[in-house]
């Protein structure tokens, strides 16, 4: 009776087949993951902007100085008034997640007075490359809402 050798491990062919199957599954799944991420990127960016708007409002009240949030298309800064009509950056440049952009604030960038109030309602929209949008509205009293 021949002695049967117990073979342990996998052959090179088995490893190559398993790698090819795993690679094809990843190639199918990765594009879907980026589409699934878009709503979360828009939500996260909108929440971060809302938090920074609230922080700017609180700083305006606490320091008795006007604060402005200056929005660009993919970033924004919180600025403090250093002289009448002249603002200086109070925080570093805040960048939005990749694939996310902002529309220009309507009617203009929000400026919180020393009581934390605005002259009028301000609206801006966060948009992702997959057309997911979130609208941020700041009312006259300085309260920000996301819809």
C-alpha cells in the first residue's frame, strides 16, 4: 500500500484564481461605493457648515464683535471684524470633502452682529458630484437649518 503524503497549503494556480475572483469583485464594487458615499458627504459638509455658523454666532455675541462666514465654492473661512467693514480670518481655511461644492450664498455671506443676528435670511446649497443637495438656511435670528 503506497504511503499517502498529506499536502498542506495551496498551489500557485489556486492562489491566482482566488486573486482574480477577488479583483473582479472589487472592480465591480468600488464605483458603487463612491455613489453610496455622496449623500453622506453632503450631509457631513452641511452639518459642519451649520456648526461653524453657530460657532461664529456665539463668538460674535461673546466678543461683542461682528463675525462673517466667507464662502467660496469648495471652502470657507470664519472672519472677525477688526475695523469697521474690514474682516480678518479668525479660523483656518475650511475645505469641503472631495466631490462637494457650495453655491454662492443668497443674498450674500452671513454677517453676525454683536447680538448674533443677521440683516436677512441667508441660503446656500451644498452639492455633490452625484447631484445630492442639502440646503442650509440661516434666519434673521442666526438659527441655521438643513433641508
